């Protein structure tokens, strides 16, 4: 599985960080990013995807 963030869709609400702080963090531009080396298979990733108001988190 590959996980990515659509930076244009991300509004910086930080819900993904609140739901899954082991995988997501905010960058200097106020957009969500995936932490390098994080375990993208954690259960909270699916919850973060479902919580994102703009569907900016994409699982391929």
C-alpha cells in the first residue's frame, strides 16, 4: 500500500494528526505530510482517511 497526501486538497485541519499522530504531521506550510519511516499499515490510518473532510489522504 502506498499512502499519499493531495497537498492541493489538504486544508490543514490537523484531524489526521489528531487521529493518527504516529503517521501524520504538519509541515511548515500548514499541510499534512506522512512522517518518514512511519508504519502506514496502522489501524488509525483508515480512521484518518475517513475523518479527512476533503478526502486529501489517498491509499493506493
